[in-house]
């Protein structure tokens, strides 16, 4: 085993990948919406920061943090073709 290249050594075995079902996708989306609404994200681009402010996001100019409500994100998604 010592003579094998690193890429030839077995890794940690895991169960086969299975795509998320509809409930799993919904859970991931809900968690993402919660993070955007509660924690937000840092936005250092002045242009992007002002665009979020103009769109109705909650912004903190001192920390450059932007929080997005679920409805704001869903409206933005729905507005794209």
C-alpha cells in the first residue's frame, strides 16, 4: 500500500449520491432564504449596495451588510425570464 500513489488509495466510502426530492429542495431553499433575511451578506461594491438599497433591502452602511426578505428575493427571481 505504501507504493501506491495518493490518488490510487481508497478514500472514505460513502453512500451513492441521490438527488434531493422536492421536500429536500424546499428545505435548502428555505434555509437560504432564512440566512439572507436574518444574517444577510456583506456587499462592498458601492453600485451593488445602492441597488440593494433601492430595491428595498435592509442595509447597514457602517458594516456594508445587506439583508434580503424572502419576498424581495422571490420577486427578483420572478422578474427574470
